[in-house]
């Protein structure tokens, strides 16, 4: 664990302020859910909570099914990183942070379909282009996205869009419980 040299006191209501530098580095924003737990060494751990991560095994299965049905690489992300992929090297993409451009796009809660004029690169510093992207929205909260990657110059049809939307909706329902 990296020491920051910052000391904060707990107030009379049990609150503590997380320094701005740490929030910026970890991409923690106002209203973000944090998971609080203790580890073996009796340390208090704060971790960004990912509802999509809770359905991780399902996300892996869905990514595999999407890729198998369409023959197109697929990925599923939460609002921070890629959590599942298929049809592409998992070591290359899984757990990688999503690009700022993808983050901004999915916050719009719209479907993305590839256009040459506005390419969308889902992972920072990786030359992969998104063909289709459908946001995962459950109970009004944005939780991530389901994507197909662009391969060669193949066209993507409404089937890709509908499949991405369908899996996004299924994951949203699983998150809601």
C-alpha cells in the first residue's frame, strides 16, 4: 500500500475527508459508492464499489456468448475498467482502465455505433476501436457498458446493436437483484 503522508481526523459524526489528490487519482467523484471493509491486518479499506463487478461471472459468460454468436470481439466494462472480454486477449484488456472518451460517452446513456468521423477507443493507450456500445443502466444509475469491437472494415448491423442492448438490460436487471 502506498503511503501518502496525509493525516486526517475523524469528526464527531464519524466522517473523514478523502483528500482531493487521492480522489482525483482514483477517479472518485461526489456520489460514487464506496465499499468499506477491514482486512486481516485490521486495516480499514475503502474501495470503489462496482455493481457490474458483483455480476462478474455472468458478465464473462455474456461476453463469451456475444463473441461466439457474432464472431466479433466483445467487452463489458463498469464505469472504471474492463471487467470481461471475449474474442480478444484477456490479458491485453481485462482490468484496464476505460478511456476518458468512453467514460464521457457512456455518461450520456446513449447507444454508440461506429462512424469513421467519430471513432471511439474504449481503452487508454490501446488501438482498439469500438463498433457498438450500449450503456448498462439499472435503477437510474449508470453501471457500465456492453461493447463490440471493430474488426477490419466489417459492417455492424442492427443485430449487434440489439444484442448489446439486450445484454446490457439483462445485466442491469441482475444488478437490481
